[in-house]
C-alpha cells in the first residue's frame, strides 16, 4: 500500500531563516506531487505541483521554491522566511484523480 | 478559473442526517471530490464523482449535477467523531481547486 511521509511535524523558525521541508512517497511510481499551505481558518492554497522528476510548476509567486530530485521525493524550501509563511504545510500525491495527503508540517515563523 | 462555494459552518445533532452543499463555476471539470479534515490533521479522501448521480459509501453519500454545477455530501447517523471540516474540491487536469471548507459541529 502507498504511504506518504512528511517531516518535521512541527517547526518554529525565526524570520529570515532558511526552510527545508521534505516529503517522500512509498508504494507508487511516478506520482503527481503537490505542496499546499493552509493558514489558520483558511482553505488549502496550492503552492507547487510536479508531474515528474525535475518538473515543477508554481501556482503562487513568493519566496518559496520546490524541487523533485527523485521520483518520490518532493522538497519545499525558502532562503529567508517571512512571518506570513506561517501555516500548515501539506504534501500530497495522486496517480489518477483523488489526492492523498501527508500528515503535514505546522510551521510557526517568529 | 474555478470558483467553489460551500457554507462556512453547520451544526447538527448526533444521530441525525446533514447535507453539505457545494456549488462551483469552472472552466474545466475532471470530477468533484469531498475530503474530511479533523482539526489539526491532514485532509482525508471521502468521495469522487465524475458522472451525475448519487454515490453511496456507508454512512456517507455524495451527489453531483454537472449541468447545475452542484454537489452535496450527505452524512447519515451522525456521530460525534464526524465533527470536522468538509472540503469540496473540483478537479482540473492535474490540479484540484479546493473550497474553503464547511466546519460541521455535531452535538449530543
């Protein structure tokens, strides 16, 4: 069966510090991969998606970037965090239609 | 683009039936999804409708009318654990667009 891992589960970072969140998927090949952010009381905002290794599409221009160095690995990064980057970050995968989400990383920028 | 509307909050009584509506306007349609999200947790997939009609899965059913841009999620025999946010999402070619979610509160 397929599983998706995200780490860390929680993170507190100061403004201006770098960020790296990692997501890996097991039990499937060539999945579509997604990064979402969910601010408190808000809906899911799609940040990036990838349909293959090295292929990244950005939905929202901002100080975040994403990379897919391997088929089942998706990384979200920032060189300098802003206060507005605080939120619940979710990685998801799909191979057909429905998406399956990882457990999420709760990021607080102080 | 996509525009999805669903009520912000609903309340219901344990054991009752509740219907959560979702309307959408879309430039492309690849199916409609419902997800459940408990507070502090990730969304989990509930249902997928691509054709008109009702799909039943245990206590949960989902309905779609493509001509009306309308869907609903029906929850029967409500339990306290059904208190959660319910997200309606419309599928594009690779990318679903999510509504803001309906917070359902089930009380005794």
